[in-house]
């Protein structure tokens, strides 16, 4: 595949440089070049909200930096956790004196680096509270929810926590709302084609033509089954069924939906999927109060899409409606 | 009783880094079978950066290990950054004030590195990780020393056990990390972390063996 890159080992550096130039009104580079901070951060007296993760998921994670969203983001190598130092520096950039919540995905590297950063931060008087996302239904059974990966549901978690922190809530309150937001999220991914790390040069997994991987992860982690590629309606019905099957929502529940491309799937196909997803969700008596369609959480040039459904209560709904000013969201 | 001098032994870490850099493609290839294939790339990047800082400086083993550990921890990220970062900085801390290192000190150093890894990770032996190399290697070294074997013979036992441990991961199902998502499909492939750990231990052992002398 042909790419717009300079040096395969410096993809992240070059991405960050372009990103900061493009969104200089909202973000700035931290004192650590692997940290992006909101221009307004830190806000004195406000709980800081941070995340971090491997690169290659743009606009996640950096694109969600901004007002009423994330105060700072630690940037890792492609598909690889940021360092403990980057998480620590992100916490420093976000710390307004009332502590910092770090909201991140459930990957081995992130878990370890955040754990180390939390210890280091404590030594300098910064409290980091953490919430780990685990919305990816296919990555472990319902009895092992704590093992599930965090995927696009993280966006809803950041959004609700960012808005809550913006209202002046305490560290405990922001942590609690983030936890509730992610507890209310379920996601699934379907892959139609693999992606390649530029420095590696070949895909590390394959999806045979005419087949699809149901339940694929954001780095190409295998799903629960490989099956013949079906029509968009059938795929959308399956995705909705898997997500809602894990959710047990009563009729009348309001939900928010993200249909995200994985990088190489055009928007029109996401709308095609959504046409059926919407019918399936409302057909079960649920009410969709907010929908996001686009490339919100990608995986380099993977072909495929993810569906995230978050059940709303009054507070989550209100927080989701709070205006944000960040590069990745309207 | 055999021992080696801490001062001027920093070059041991340099050869260790060269081993990792030389095996960059191999480690990525193994990782690619059940991970995303960047183990070699990331490891080589970190060990290469540390080698740049060590090269041409007359360092003690302790200072060189600390340099390597700090680079891994602050510059590499992923899973291997914190795991090896903690291991090497703990190694360094244990021998920091020891002028001549004997088998007992070396064993204490290995244990302290292992403790560090276990404090941040949650893997156990049998989970298909670097612990499947490190734990049996340490056990073999200790057993050999206890049996009255020389430092140099104990190091040989360490290398044999490290490589057997590495090979044992071929028949294991990954229980942790990204490969764990593969379930049974992770069978039949070496774990990349266990493989790099065997390279590290072997290089460390060879470097020490070449410097051993009877205690004065």
C-alpha cells in the first residue's frame, strides 16, 4: 500500500506536528513532545481529565483534547502504550489542584504504564484516579467483563467525564460518572480487511477476500468468528444483536450511538450500516437521542466498522449534550 | 569463589543491546505471528538509544543497567518498556554499592528484577510471557549455586534454563496481553517477550563469564 509518510519510524512525531499546527486554537504540545494538552489547561480548581494510548487510532486519542473533554493526552507509538512518563506528564499538564482522572482502555501496556505513572504522580502530590474502559463485547464473556478491551465507548466516557469536570465536580464525582458511562456502553467491531504498521511493512493478520471477522479488535485482535461477507443489512443486524444482546435494555430506554469507521471504510458505507442499525434499535422500543457517524476511533487503514451503544440516564444524557470544543467532535 | 568487578563492566550492557538490535527483525517476526509485530522494532529502538548513551563512556555495570532501564521506562512504552524498564533499574539498584559481584549478589539482583516485574504486571509462569524464561532461569541459577557449582557453571545453567523456558512458550496458550485474545490460536508460536528475555539473559551471562576471576 502507498502511504504519505516521511520515515516509517517517525510517523507519530510527524502526525503530532501536523496535528498541533492544524488545531493550534484548541491544543498545544506539552513540555513532553509525547503529550498533547488543551490550550486552556490546566484550569485551577478543575479536576483534570486525561487519557492516553497507542497512535494509529486518529482522531482518537489526541482529537478529543479540548474544552469540556480531555485536558491532556499521552501519545504512544503506533498501537503501543505511551510511557509511564508520558502519562505522568499528561497528568501534570492537566492538574488544576483537585486531582486528575485517567480514563483509558484495558490493554496490558496501558494498565502497567498508568499504574507506574499513578505511583510517580503520588510522590509529587498529584492524585490520579483511574477508570478502565471495557466496552468491547466480543473480547471476553459477560462473566469476565473486567477483561474486555476498551474501544469506541471510551469516547462517551471522556465526553461525560469531561463535561462533569467542567461543571466543577469533585475527583470522586468525575470518576464515578466516567465509570457509569463506560458501564453503560457496549461495542462491537467487524473487520473486512487488515492494516499494516508502517515500520513492520506487512499486515500481521489476514482477512480472506469474501470473508469478515466479527468481533475484531482495534489492533486486529481476532474476533469471535470468521464468516462469509454478508450484505450491509445483515452485518448491521448482527452487530446490533450482539451489542444489545449483552445489554438487556428495557423498552423506552434512551441510547446514544456511535458508528465508527476503522480507517479505510468510506462514510457512505457507515450510513448504509446505520440505516439498518437505527431500525433495529428503534424496533426494540429503544429511543436514540444522539448519533455519531464517522471516523471517530480508527485502526490505521483497517477496513471495517464498529458500533457502540450507550444507555442513557438523565445525567448522562445532559452531559452528552454539553458543548465541546475539540478537533474530533462537531 | 568467583566474582567480577562492577566498575568498567558497562560494556556488558552494550553487547546486550547489540544482541537485541541484531535480532530486531527476528523478534518482530515472532511477535507478528500472535501480536502486531512491533516487538523487535520497539525493543531495538529503546536498546539502541540506551547504547548511544553508554557507548564510549567508562561505566560500571550498575550505571549502564540504570541507563538502559531508565530509557526503556521513559521512552519506549508499550508493555516491554515498563517491564524491562523496571527489571533493569531494579538490577541496577541491587548492585549499585557493590564493588565486586559474586553469585549471591547476582542472584539477589535477578530476584529484585523479578519482584519489580511482578509488582506492575499480573502474569504468572505458564501465561506465555517473559516470566516463562526469567523464572526458571533464576531457579536454575540458584539451584546450581546451592549445589556448590561455580559462578560460571551456574551462569551456564541459567542460560540452558532460560532457553528451555523460552521454548516452553511454544506449547502455551497466552493468558495475558494482546496474544491472549487469540486463545488456542496462540499455540505453536514462541512468545516474543520470552524470546527477547532469553537473548538478554544469555548475553548478560556471557558478558559476566568473560570477566570472572577468583576472589582475591
